């Protein structure tokens, strides 16, 4: 197998060679992904809180967003590490903006239509970077 030119090529190579990896490989990746998702949710919540500390004009909406982010983060931490995972499990995309409470808030009149559209475009760009894989995976399939 030649060296992949991009992460997408590495992912394709992983799928093409999925039978050469055992279940523990997929389980480790799936557990790593869940941990990354949980840390990402926590970082987003803390970053948002930090950025909003200086904004006091619209504290009600800020509080609504913080509460929705807190719920989404709690849900992320409720995810359990699987005992076993299959190759297709590592392609599940987890995104904090898919959380039902946060999604409902974004779709509500609390967000101006223009700001909502900007956020959806940013989310769409972010989702294109998923699924995440540990860097070691790229090394495994690039030999």
C-alpha cells in the first residue's frame, strides 16, 4: 500500500483493509473518539463561558446558551465506552451541535436568522473534518 496523500485517503485505506484489523483495534479507536468528543464539548463550554464573561448586555441569552452547552456536555459524558466495537462504529460522527437542546435553541428565535446561518455554515465545515482518528491510525495504513 502506498502512502496516503490525505487523511481521507488514510480513512479509505483503513476501510479497504478493515478485515486486517481485529475488534480490539476498532474498540480502542471508538473509545478514543468518545473521549475526544467529551473533551471537545468541555472545551467548547469553557471557551464560551470565558468569552461571555466580558459580555453583560444580553445575559439572559448567554445563560440560555450556557445551559444548553452544559446539558450537551453532560450528555457527552454519559456516553459509555463500548466493550466491543466494529469497524463501522468508528465512523459515527458525534457533534455537540446535534444535541437536541442545543439544536432547538439554535433553531429558536434567540438566534437571528443571519447568525443562525453563519453558525450552520461553520458547523458544516467542522463536520467535514470528522470522523477523527488517532494519529497512529494514519501511520498504520500509510506503509
